[in-house]
C-alpha cells in the first residue's frame, strides 16, 4: 500500500504543485501585461473621448438652447406682415404667400378676426400658485413674488399705453390702437395690432415647447415709435429708466436695398436723441443697442448676455433674436427676442461626467460666448446665483481649466466667414486638443456646424472641456488597484484549489491502495496465523484456518492478485485436515504402523 501511495501520490503531488506554480506565474505575468496594455489603451481612449466629448456636449446644449427659433419666428412674421407697410395687398392680406382655393385669392390661413390683443396693463391672470404647474411649470418663480401671469394670449405694448383707473393723466387716447396712442402716434400701429393677433400660435407654442424660455417677443419698428408683442402676458417690473442710443443708425443703407436707408427721416425723428433717459413706460426698441445690431446684420441670429434678471432671485438669462425685413418692400419690420434661462445649461455643465470621475472636480466644462472678451455663460467655477455682473475668462476664480490663450487658440482654428466643409471644421477642432499646465484641453463651437455649409452660420458660443492629467492618473491607479486585487484573489483561489486537489488525490490514492491490497492483507494475515500456531496443540475446532471466504471484492479489477489469492486458497485447502490446514504440533502420537519390513529393522 505504501508503495502504491508513493508510486502514484508522488507524481500527482508534483504535477499539482507544478501546475499551481505555473498558474501563479502566469497570473502575475498576465496581470502585469493587462495592466500595461490597459494603461496604454485607457490613455488613448481617454484622449479620444476628451477630443469628441466637447462636440457631444455641444449637441446636447443645442437641444436645450433653441437656436432654430429666431429664424422660424422671423419666417412666420414675414409671412404675416408681407407687404409691410404700404405695399399693395398689405391691408387686405392679399400680399401673404398663401393662396385660398375657395376664394381664389391670397389670404392668411388663420382667423384674422380674432379678439383684439390686450394691452400690457389689461392683464387677466389665469395662472396662480395652485395651477402654475399646468401653465408655466417651474418658471413660476421667474416672474417675481406673486406674479400676475396670463397664458391665454400675448400682450401688446405701445408707448404711453396706461391704465386710466390707476394713472393720473391717462386717457382713452393713450390706449387708442388705431392711432398708436397719444405719445407717439403712427400710421402703422392699427395693422400691426390686427396682424399680430395671428402670431399668438407661434409664440405660445414656443413657450410651451421649450421649458427654458422665459418670454418671447416681436419688437416692431412701428414707423419709428416701436411696439411689442410679448408672450406670456405678465406684469413687467421696471429696472428704471434707460438711456437711448438714438436712431441715427437707421440712416445707414438698408441691408437688402443699398440705395436707400433703413428708415426715413420722419421715422428716425420719432426716436429720442442719443443719451436721453427714457422711462420704461415709453419704451422704444429702436433705441436699444441689441435691436440695432440685429437690424444692421439681419442674416445672423444674434445672442446677448448673460444678464441678470434684476429681481434679486439669482437667475441669469441669455437673449437671442433676429431682425425681420419684408420680402416685398425690404422694409425693416421687427426684431425677434427670446429670453432663455441658464438654469438647465448650468445643470448640464455641472453634471458632465466622463471616465466615471466627476465628483472630485478633475473635469470641467465651460461655455463661453464667441466674443472678444470671452464672456462666461456657464462654468462650475462661477456661481452665477451669487453674482450681479457677468464675468469673463480672465477672472482668476475660474482660471482653473480656462485661459485666454486657450480661448484665442480655438477661435483662430477656423475662419467661419468663409464657406467651410463642416467635416473639416469637426476634424480641426478634434485635432486641436492639447495638454498644458497639467490639463488636457479641447473645445467645440456651439451651435454645432450644420451638415451643409451656409453663409448664415456663425458660432455663438464655445464649449471648452478641461481634464486634469492628474485625474487621468487616478483612473490608471484605479485600474491597477483593481488588477492587483484580482491577481491576489486568483492566487488565493489557485493555492486553495491546489491544496484541495492534493488532499483529494491522496485520499483517493489511499482508498484505492487499501482496496487493491485487501487480498494481500488477507494472505498475510492467514500466513501469520498459520505460523503462529506451529508447535502448538492442534484442535480442528479451535485452530482451523478459514479459507472458503473470498477476500477479493466483487467490483475489484482482475489482476495478478486474483490468481495469487486463488492459488493460495487451493494450497491451504490441501493441507491435512478437512476444511482447514492442520498444524502439526511437537507431540508424540501412537499409531498403527503397517510397514511390513519394520521387523527387519528392529534391534
């Protein structure tokens, strides 16, 4: 049995130990190799992600900032005000580009006989603290404490309009929409009010579709006096008087007809001179710089801000809009202006998470206006709720992840005044990422360039992504720690399984050796018993050696031992005696000797 255990156990043990050692060596080597490859792969993937992520972030922000709205609303205004102000068909709506089959004439498809627009002070609020979720959702607080809001219709504002019951000196003439009021009457106001009522559908749809829109308005030139159509109808809170920039800019050539100015001298005279302080009740959009910029560059969508709400609520907005000129007369009709909250943009920027590491601040996304100063729109480093003035990228509080050099570097990559292939723009920005001062910096223009190049496209913002290289090292360390932990667990399992294999193997060999050598043990025991009784008094009953039972198990394999046992049984069965071998003791026994020649040998 010992020989069997040694013969089979030794190579088995050596084999298991060899496999265990090889497995441990292989595990350690593989872990090091995988860690090295992973470090290289993660580094490459990280940089690829860092290069592509600004574009993905810009695409997400493009959905939150409705860049397409100003051109869309401008088209609707141009359709409704076709022929402004005195073209044939303007007054009876036959100049609109919609042909009616029934009447066989052009007409506007919406009901032009709708109820007249309420003036800004004629507010009948349908929104309150109980139902605001239905009408304005989370925007309820944007309009101040206990605001008066109506989403039933847009409101119309013209200079001098007032509530006769509350304001001294206010008469019905101040609110006469046919003349344009008592302060600055115009011949265009009546038709503007009538046609503006049909714009309710686009303004209300815009407000309801885009949850970041605070208000949307069409600011009419109104023959130099200015007037406003705004949705929702809410009680405005004045920020005090403003300074007029004058309307001399309207004497510049019309962008669509260089042979004449934007407005006539009569219309220009309806504006206040430059530098004059004007109360907001006499507001004239033509005296505002933002509308001037739109009117002089009508092919672009313009962005302004960010600017504070002025209500002490910590809310900031950006404004975007576009000038509207008539297709038939080339007359300047209005400026579109949409005010958008930065809340969701701030949230989107603050919650960007790459490489599963954002909680430690190693990744920063900053949205900057594409202007000369690099005005910051949103940044984790700039808490706009505590600020009253906008900031720029040279602010030391947000220098981490931003610099003027970075901003200028990305701005100079592409000249967007030229017709460019959007794919080339994408490649240039993705290939322009670089490492500097422990940062990996990349950027992308916002809105994202269209699939087909157009002369109207110009970037308005820049998304800048900065990742600390130290943060990348933390990612590598995490991978290495995970690999080491996995290696440790594998080694423990290998040793444990090897030990279990050794114990199991020795148990099996021991049981098998005991099973296989059972016949030999029986032969040995029987032989010892026979030898131990030599020379002793024999009793067949007491001293018989049993041999009839087979010491070979039924299921044991047939080997030479089977033959040996059978032969041994035969041998002891032929010893004298019946049923057992008789052991001859050293005892005198008298027997009858029938040997006939015995007498010859007697003395």
